[in-house]
């Protein structure tokens, strides 16, 4: 496949946009080559500026769980746009999507809408700090909670991809309040809490990590975090930006039957428009302005187009309980197919999967935390990525990102992908 026009467009973009992209991991720096410029997308496919059709396993990094240009979402946005695109005043739509989200997700009474997952997580820790009157937070190495200052400490996703998990520009003062722990290691978390008794406001975690590949929690990890938080007056924040409304209607809280104190959302909740949200029981949410002292605001928060898209998406997921099982079945089929061909081609690998998230790591050992994720062979990943691109398959241009399975993928698409992986892995 040729990507000539994409390369030209990238060269033009580089003149006026830093690195030619508006989010670093898109730039292909970790895999080499130049990014693909998209013209349109429908269902499971991307159509690029060179006229290629690509099967999409990124799906806008998560939101397009039902495929691109999903009609109920597109129609809802078109109809709303005709009525005005932003008011900065309350609309009934905001209450409708809030009520639906509260009904779908266990253990939350109220939800506040923002514009991105970054904003949701940033606001959640401010709320936790205000509520507990403590300053420190615990985050896990390799987890990514957006690009706000407190989280760019051993962050996953694009941050690890470029080898800069700690960003210049984050002050030492901010960094000192972020304590690091090891994902899937409760003893380590206990030790960090012990060393900072009565100082920790919150533990924030991706309850299924998706920014160092897909890493599910080991048995007892989430339950253990819940117990440690309860025993120590710490709020447990689940960053469900990737997993919310994806792994189950009620996200990881429902799937693992573990209650978080605050839950952050993004991606699916906006149906592909810029939406984030954070939610908790009333006692905590009422601590937010205008009811409480913790300030948080936004001109475009609750934007009618974004809310219309999100509502159409959540309604579909709420009404058709079979979607999540279908997604899981497709993921399991893909994983089994990849496993078979990679074994046959004597490739060293590990596949992690849960629900509609999957990642392929080029290392033989179990991938359970940042350290084990970092052991993957990036040279093999590069060959894998570019080989698949030539076959018309688009996975994330980084070994540290999960793939997202969409309901629009057919079993023919999955078979095509498995055959392509067979062909590509023969050349390793
Ligand atoms: N934060 C995203 C990866 N987990 C990247 C977003 C993007 O580049 O669009």
C-alpha cells in the first residue's frame, strides 16, 4: 500500500504544528515512518488520503466501540447542531445523560461532565484532596491518567513511548505529592502507605491498565486496594477512561464487583466527541462548587453536541446487553487466532486480553506491570506494525497501547487480520 499523500500532508503539518501532530503518540516516532492522514471512517474501517482502506484496531483510542460514524450518534449530533452548538447554560440533555450514566454505573450518585479524560482525572484528584484534606496521591508506574502535572510521573502511553515518563515543566513541588507504586503489587502499595501515614488523599488506578499494553489486574489486586483505602481513609479513584462503558455497562466496578470512591470517564461516554466525566457518591460530589468548596468549571462542559453524542452512545449500550458479550467473543477469537499463528511461526510473545481490549507483547514472560511491559522487543514490534500497515491493518503505533475491538468488526475482518499476522510474522 502507498502512503504518499499522507507523507506530503505530514510534511506540511510539521511546518505549523509541533511534530506535525496534536498528540505525540500519533507521530509514529516509536515505529518510524510517517503518520497516516485520515479522510473518513465508517464501521470498522478507516479511509486515508491515499485511498487506502484500513481495518482499525485503535478506534480513536477507544471511543468508537460500535464502529465509526455510528448512525444514532451522527444523527443526534446533526439534529442538535441545528439548534445551536454551545450555550454555556444548562440544558435538559445534560440531566438525561447524567441520569443514564448514574443508572448504568454502580455506586455513583452524581456525575460532573468535562471535556476530556485528562480533565476528569485532574478534577478527581483535586476533589479527593479537598475532601480528605490531604495532599499526596499514589499512582502506578505505567498507568496514564492524562497529561496534567500530577500524573506525568512514570506515566504510560505516549509518555513511555517517547522515553519521557517524567516531563520537564512539572515542578518538583508537584512531583513530590505523587507517590509511585507498582501495578499488581499490593505489598508495595502497603509499604508506600505505611511510609506516608495519614498523608495520602487518593490512590488512582487504571483498574485494567491500557497504557502499557492491556494489563488486567491480578486476582485480589483491586479488592486489596479497596481494603487498604478503607482502612487508611484514602479515596480509591478508578480511572475508567478506557474501560468505562466498554468492559461492561458499569465498567470495572461491575465486572470485578469492587467499589471505587470516585470514577473517571472519557472516550466511550462521548461517543467520539470530546467528553470526560467524574462521578462519585453524593457525599463526595457535593464537595464540588457550587455546593462545596472545591472549584471546577468549563465553558464547553456539558456541550450540547457532545452530550447528544454521548447520550446516543450510552442509550445503545444500555439497551442492548448482548454487545459486551459479542465484543468479548470477537476479542477471544482474534486472540486465539493470533496465538496459533505466532506459535506456528516460533515467535516469542505474550497476549493479554480482557473484554474488548487486547495487546500483543513480544516477550515470553507474563506482562503484569510496567517493568514487564517494558521488556517487550520493540524491533519486532516495529516490523509487526509496518507489516500490518502494508496489509491494510492499523494498530497503535506504539507497543504500549492496548488495541480496542469494535462491534463493527466482522469475523471476516478478524480472519483477514489473523492471516496478515501469519504472513507478517513469517518475516521476523
Ligand atoms: N492518550 C492516548 C493514548 N492512550 C493518545 C491519544 C491520541 O493521540 O489521540
